[in-house]
C-alpha cells in the first residue's frame, strides 16, 4: 500500500464536494468519481470491494450504495496519515452541509447541489 499516493489521490478537495449545479448528471458523475477514486487509490484493501470499480464507473446508484463500505474499509486499514486526511475531508464536507443548511434559501432536499445554496453566504 502506497499511503502517499492514496493521500495525494484522495486528498483533492474538489473530489469531496459535489458540483454546484442542479443537474443530476453532475451529481452522478461526482459520486462515481469519488467511489472510483477510493477504489483506484489502493487505499481500499477488501478483495471484494476492489473488484467493484467497473460497476462504480457506470452506475451512480451503485456507487452511492457502496461508498460507505469503501470509506469504512479505508478508515479501518493501516495508515494514520491517510485516516487523518479522509477524516478532515469528511469533516469539511459535513461542515459545509451544516453551513448551507442555515441558509434561508436552502431548505430543499437537493440543497447540496443547488446553485442558490452554493452561492449563499
């Protein structure tokens, strides 16, 4: 396991935030990219999960369903620096979600990908 490569691959902030648009296709591309990055980074070590890359590349719903298992596998493995990096990124993600949920124009189910909410201050 090359922890530095996994950190570099998974540490990109743009990878951890959905695009700011209401287009569902952009969300689908984002979740597929995120799941595939986890698998491709070599940080996922479970033999079954590593075989799921082709399905994650073509099925957004499948990528969404398998994402928690991928994240759990990475966080359960060795490599404290990678665990810290992922924990920080997930914490930032939920911090941003909380910030957006306080915006008066963002009380919609699709707030995470709403242009109004991304531009709300």
